[in-house]
């Protein structure tokens, strides 16, 4: 029924629009028998030979005119042979040309440098900043290429207002968290990821759950757990032409339920008309940890340790069976000192990239072939060579048009193979806890040292033991895209976009007996896990587009349907009890094996429509609608409607404005309102689900089933209503541009886990709840051309965002389990913590405020934890400067964020109880030591004597601190050979460059990574410096 409606809509749209087209042509023709006339055909191209649609072609001094079609063609049935034609197009210089005697014209237009007329990619089409009614941010290849990153998302950090991107760890292929205009869902199991679209084809936002915990998770700030790694790590940044971020309803509603959290459109590079060009780029450099914690030296550490015993009247013992055993005080060299951070994290792993591309073509055939190889080594040693990441990728783009430009097809293929080999554990935490007087890590024979006692017992856990574990991930990612279009009538194009993505990851993790201390190896048998994860997705989108002059404006219409299917599967083979260590390389040698598998299918179908009407380049109207159908909902609510309206008024085109406010070159007011939905809830949530349930001795050998999900056929879509108003302004001869947007997004009909009695066989049921989350933001971006002279230029850009998140409504929250997580009127991006009072001056133990205001050292969870702390950024943005002087260029970008986050370093560390065996931060020097001391850090202990108050402190407001930072995110310096030298060596471009990422950070935060504040210590994002050269022939 839905498809019939869509096809009927196509016919209806054509029947409405075609008469207007005929009528518009009739208005353009004014033949005069007394004037010599002729027919005229022509084609309009840009400087690269690409066809320009929508160019206004008028006859000077008359009202006669037309516009070019999608293939750049224009036609006059009758025109004065002596007429002067005026070609005008936004972003290009106006051309005045005489009518040729041949009756054919080939017009090439030259760009006019104006940021207002830069192309903006939107859903199912393009526009310009001048005529856009949407809130869209753009980062181009030029900015991406200046950053030594392997995940394109990291090239966007701080550059797009309204978008927060954080890197989970400094590992290759690490997790990356992306949030656009705030978190919209209460449920931790509902994804808040944006929609990713690559060349018109949806791309997965999450990997499948895997064993790569060392990589860190992706997801949003409210996610408790999320799959490790990020799927965008398998897209080469060198293949990307531009990335457009769609934020408001006007931009995202046409994507329906998939873009409730925004959309990120990635456009890959295409071939351009012209002679064949060969481009070669090579670079190499290193990465480095530049932020270390301030840890105790040996003298300070030993004083803390001895004090921990003294506080409880104890003495350290050298007897391993004694509860006061302290080998660091009684057995190790107490004069030894090693800065283990510098020793084990001070290396400079290699970072190298080689890229080549061949491109060119004619007006009708354009091609591009490119390839990239990237190598990154790791900080962490491996006994098996698991200490590097290697990526190899290829990209092909081919565009073909028929001689009359009626038929057009374009195919692109991208493939990447990634081999990531790492140890199975991030050693950063172990390194920071290693006592400063710990023994050498290797003994005299070159083996790992455990400083054994005469009784054969180890005295410390060597952090290098993890070199005998391994995590390897081999991922192949194929992206294909085919677009076929045919211009049935002038301005009317029927086309189809088809795409297929297949990502396969083969994962192998293992540990051997050598990964544990010698005295425990008898109890540990080697184990390994072999896993295969497959994500495949195909998408077909038939479309009809129509562009024509209608009445007093230009109509641009798109009508189409989306058909998508995503298949996910995984199979894991866990092998244990290998007879010897080297057997882990063959999982079939395991004496005990367990196989687990899973699969899911997601189906999606939609019809969509967009109508854009431009009246006299002054009044803009954009309407879009979509009807979505998703397999993630029951039959009662499988389909839902979404839509939006966007309007714009280019006030600067009014005559009264030009006369009175001519110092303002451009002023546009825009507003949009619409609805989007969210179906990122996982597959089969509405069904009655069962899982295998086994016991050691199953009854009659039969594996049982247990309920894992109750059915809810009435489960409905979450819905977000988006309101956006904005001002776009240009002055100083269009050299200063400002974009200001205010956004209010309200997300309702929340899908939450509703507690049910255990007698149902499970504990919760997914259902809709009338909760309402509001996200507001003020987003500002400013770009300026500060200096523009013959020998030097200076351009700047600035953006900043003030976001706000609030739980506006949650009926009866006080009687639900969500009262332990959220509070109406507060953000949902909160940590619920105890209120720290002080350290008791007499006992030296931390005290907290109970709910009734009294003091206690044993506060109760979900009773006394009454304080809510917002851990989401409250202000963020970036500043970029680009300076050129003759053949030199300098670019530098500064990122800044204001936020609050947990920092265990404030109380000495969060990895172990202060006073126990293990190093601490120097903040512990401010601890309580004697009666009467006023401090926030309680007394130290040799064991677990004051463990509970310490744990409560880690969940109190004491450890939440200012985690704001200002970071020199990127620097790029380049020198290009002069053109006279290039011509002599037959090259079109040759340059050398130096680039740096994460150069330095200014912050009060004492942990490793203020970008991603956490009580857990992991490898922070690395500083990367590369040197390279580029040559183009």
C-alpha cells in the first residue's frame, strides 16, 4: 500500500509541475518578425568542467531568460542574434557574452570568492550558505588533510558548533563519542548516536559488542557500556572531500527516525575533468604522551607507607604470611627511584602514511583512483609482536555521462583492510601505581623480574607481564555506491542511489601462563577467544528530482523512497585449558571450548518528499516530510510520520535595506520547526525473547530456556520536536561572516525499562513513558578575512556553543527506580553523588552529609547521595587561524571546553587505597596526619582499615572538579615551491610540511585526560608530530 502511494505521488507531482514548466517557457518567448532571430543551445560548466545546474541566463535589457538544467544545458527557441547574454550564478562571477553565430555555446564560469556562496551538502541535494534555511556545519578536505588522524571524526573536534566529540583512549582505533545538540534519551540502552551517511548510503554508528576493551567505548556521555572501538576508524580521511553536520529539524527531518540525534554526511572525493593528475604524499613522524601525573618520589612514598602502619599501631613485616607484609619497606632497595611514567610511557611510537592518487577525465568521463597506507606502532611491548596498527585502503570513483548529458551514472568503491595488534590490557594504570622503588623489570638473564623471596614468592606484579597477552583485530570494510540518473524532461530527473556496505572483523584474544606471576602459574591455564563479527547493510533509494522556474521563483523538489536492510551476526569460540602456552595460536588445541553466536536483521522502509521554493533570491521556503517504517517496533506502531518546515528571509535584498543599511552586505533571518524520531533501541525489543539456560548437569541432558524479554507490540517511537531560529550576517565587503543559532529540542515518549515482578520470568519491560527531555543551545560561528594582500593573507574562524540539558517532565519519578538517577529540572547528564562534609579533625576519617543534614562516615546509597552534578560540557568551541606569506602557510587550531568531571588524583588516586602498596599523586601530601589537621584527604592506612569512607569519597562531590581545558589541537606549517620552479620540473605542485595534533593542553585537571575525565586511568590521546612531502604531476 505504501509503495503504491509513493508511485502515485510521483505521477501527481509530475502532473502538477510539468504545466508550470511549459508555462514558464511560454513566458520567456517573445519572437518579433522584424528582428533576426535564431535558436540557441548551450552548456555551462565550472572551472573544473563540472556541469552547473540552475544558472540564470538572461538577455540583457529584456525580461527574456531561462535557467540551466541538472546537466548544465540551457535552450532558447528564438533569440535575437545581436543579443547580449548575462550568466549569473551564486558563487561565480557574472559573465556577459554575445550570442554566437553557430547556435551553440560552451560557457565556463569562474568562481567569485565569497563564503556565502560555498556549497553546502544537505539530505538528498546541495545548496549554498546564502540560500540554506538549515543549521549545517561543514569541514572540508583541506582542514582534514592538515591533521594526522586516522579516524575522520577526530578531525571535527571543536570545529562544528553544537557537536561534542571525545576520544576514549590514545590507542589506535580507539572509541570515539559523538553528541550533537545534547542527549535525547533517558534509557541507557537507547542510542544517542547521529546518523552517518557516506555518499548517500547509511553507515553503522556502532560496532558489535566485542573483546577489544582496550580500545575504549563509543557512544554518548550517558552510556554505561558500549561496544569498543569506532566504525569510522575504517574510513580513510584521505578519501573524504567534505563532512557536513546536519543539526536542526529542517536539515534532519527528511531522514526521519534515523536522524533524531543529527546526521553526519560524508562525501568522498570524485574525479574532475582535465588532464590526468598524479598526486603522491608521504609523511612520517612519532606520537608521544605529553601529560603525566605528579607522583610521589621514593622518600615521599616510603613516608606515606610507614605512616599507614603507624596510624593503626602496626609495623611492616617481611613475612608473606603476615597481614602486615610490606616487601617495598622490608625487602626492596629503599634508596632506589625510577620515574616509571617516563620509563614506560616516554617512548615515541612511529606514525607513517603514504598516499597516492590518479585523477582526471573529460566532460563526460571522470575518474579518480587512490590508495593509502598507514602504520602506527604502540607504546606497549608485546612478546608476540602485537604492538602496531596497519591500514591499507583503496578508493575508486568513476562518473560517466552520455554525449547529450541526459544519462548520468556514478560509481564509487572504497575498501580498507586494517590489522590492529595490541596487548590485551592497557598498562597505563599499572604503570602509575608502580612504587617508585620497585625493582628493575628485567633480571640479569633478561627475563621478567618479580623479585622473588627465598621461599619462591613474588613481591610485586610486574606491569610488563601483560606483554604475554594479545588482542588482534583484522577488519575488512567494503563500501560501494552506484547512482544512475536520467533527465526525462528539462529539469525532471529520475534516478536511483544504491549502496552496499560489508564489514567483517576477525578477532583473536589470548593470554598465556606467562602473563601471571610465577607463583600463580600452576593455577592458570592459557585461554583464547576467536570471534568473527559481520555487519552488512544494503540500501536502495529511487528518487525523482525536479527543478524549474515556477511562477515568481525557482522550485526544487525531491520525491523518493528508502529501502534498507542491515544484517548483523557474530560467532565466538572460547577455548580454555591449553596444555602449553604456544598452543593458544591454534584454538582447536583447547581441551575445553564453548561456542556462542548471535544474529539480527533490521529492516527499514520510508517515503520522503522535499519542496524548496526560492522567491526572487529573497524569500525561502523548505518543506520536508517522511513516513518511516521500522522492524524494531510491533505491528501496532511500525510506521510513523515526520516532517519539518524551514523559512528564510534575505532581508539584505530588500531595496529599503540596501539604501539605509548598505554597510551590511548580507542579512538573513531563518527559522525551522519539525519532528524527528528515534528507533535506535536495538532489534526485537518488542518481542517475547528467550535465551539458553544451562546448568552443570542438565535434566535429561536438555538445555533449558529462560525469558530475556517480554513482548510489547504497543512500543512506540521516541519523538523529538526541534525548533531553531538563526541569523546569518555578512559585512566588511563579505569578509566578516557571522552565524547565530538558537535551538530548542524536546524529546518525548521516552522508551525506558519498566520494572516488573520477578514472577514474569524477567525484571523489566520496554515501554514508552511520558518523560520530556529538553536540549537548548546557543551556537555562534564567525569567519573573517583579516588580511588579503598580494603576498600574504590571514583568515580566522571562531565558534562557540552554550548548551543546556534538562529533564522537564517525568511523571511519578519519586516512586520509580529512576529517582536514583535523575531529578526533574536537572540535566540527565548527571552524576548522583554524596555530599562531602570534611575530614574529622579527631579521627582523620572522611565524613559526609546524610539526607537529614547530619554527619556520617557511612552514607547510604540511594538515600544520602542527594547531589546531582552535570558532567556534560557547558561551553565549548574552537578558534582557527590560517596565514600565508608568499609560499609559506601556517594553520593552527585551538579547542576549548568548560566542564566538570571526576579526578581521583585530588585524593591521591582512585586505583588503590592510599597507604597500601602502590604509588599515589602528590596531592596525598595534604592528608590528615594528626589531630586538629584541617584537610579534605583522610588518613592513610596500611590495609583496608578505612576503605569504606575512601570508596564513598570517590562517589562524592569532593572528586568532581573543574575539567575545563584549552588545547592547541592542530598546527600545520607548509612551504610550496614557486610556480617558476614547478614549471621547470614539470610539476603542478610540490610542497613540504610539518603537522602536529594535540600539541599541548592548559588545564587545572590533574588526571591524564581532561577531554574524557574519569576515575579510571587509561592511555590519553597522544601528541603526534609528522613531517612530509607532497608532489603533484
